[in-house]
C-alpha cells in the first residue's frame, strides 16, 4: 500500500483528521490509460477550482478496501464520497464495478457521487448477474447520485437503478482548450486493442495508404506502454505531453473517446469511429457535434471518409464553452456544502 492517501504531490498512509470538509475520491487508477488518468485529473481540478473549501483526497483503486476502512474511521456528515468517472460502469470491467459497489454500499449516510460514466451491462447471463449485484449495492445508498456522460447511458441508468441520475459531459471537457503554435504535419491513428474494438484492420490499412502522401504516419493508443504505473503524482506531466503529441497532428483517426476529447482541447482535426456499444458516438452527438474540427462517422467507403478528412483538415478553430453543461453537478455539490 505505497500510495494510500494522495493530496496533490504528497502520498501517505494516514488520512487527515482536521475539521475541514473532505471530498473523498475513490477508484483513482494507477494503470496507464491516459484517458482515465485525464478524468481523474479533471475531477481534482474541478473540485479545487469550484469548491476550494473541500480538502480533496484521492484513494487509488488498488487500495480500495484499505481506503474504505480508513475513511470509515474519520468521515463526518459534512464530507462527500465519490467514485471516478469514465467508461467502465457495467459488466465489461468487473474489477472496477466491484470496487464501485463496495464504496456505494458502504458510505450510505453521505452524499455519494458517481462522476460522469458510460454504462453497459451485457445482455447475457453473466452480464445480467453483474447488473443484479450492482442494483443491490447501489440500492443501499439513498444519497447516491449517478451521473451519465451521454444520453444513452442516462436512459440506461434511469431504467436500471432507483438512484437519482444527472447528465453532464465527461469531466475532461472541464479543461479549457490550449493554444499551440506547432506546425501540423502528421496523421495519428489512435486505436483500440481491446474488446471494444470494431473498426476492421483492412479499413485501417486502407486509410493509412490514403493518408501516406509524404505525411508522417503514426499509430498509438491512449494506453501508454512507456510507463508501468501512473499516479496523481506523475499524471499531469504525462497528460500535458499527450496533448502536445496531439497538437502536432494534421489529422487524428481514432475509436477512442478521449482521443477525440484530446483533439478538442488541442484544436486538432479528428475523425471518430465507433466502439462496441456506442459510448463515443452518443457522447459526441450530445456535447461535441457543434465543434467543427471534430466529426463522427460509421462510414466504410474510403472516398467518403477521405472527403470527411479533407473537410476537417481545412476547418479553422473556433470558440466553444462546455463548462455551463456541468451545472447539474455544480448545483448538487453547492446544495450540500450549504448544509
């Protein structure tokens, strides 16, 4: 248990016992998916900026059980419990769902916030079993608020659980766009290697040949293989490096939701393809369709894909503001802080 309580750049095994209200953030990842790391970073920045009266305390998911026991000893009625947002609520990632259930079913007397998530329980015997376990755990906490980051998940949460459900963007969209003066010359393919992958290798190869006209091509993923572990202590540096990588690109081709978000933040033209259950597609149409240098497609015709890419490359950046869309989350926390 090397990183138990983490506050900014300090890691400790002892939780603070001062009188300041606390915001406990469970489920913080140490694995190397920069999308999930960016979510965790954005949550911290959001609370620190919008609600500075709270002492924000991160507990790595690796330390979930020990963290629960430690928080139980010091928690008061003024404190808030949360679980990290992302795209892993449901039966596809049972380790994350099991940790989430334990947190929700333990702190039943405190405001509990599930930060913006996409949800997918498979319509299989094992998927329905996992769904029932989650329904039982979530149902124990009448102070639990679930937040959906896309309309599809909003509907599914409402029909699956009896808890209150809110609707906000992914937390990474809380970050303001950054301006870069890099010369854009590359094409970056940011593609999945997991069970959510649906884009065929033949289509990927065809797009590479199409874009390979004296333009450097690179294939990568938002899951880093250059480091073994990411914690709140080193994640911001790695996140900034990832944004710089995107800012050098003339075009990004991806099926990763957060690769599209990184493209939004850096003004990088991006064409998004789908995943196995539509989380990127739905979130795009919910929050980002108005951003002109980003587009979603289900196309397989190479000529039409090329037309979309050429249009995106020629598109100029424009102002946008998604922060007002976090109002439901803001109002929830503000109401609690006044009690």
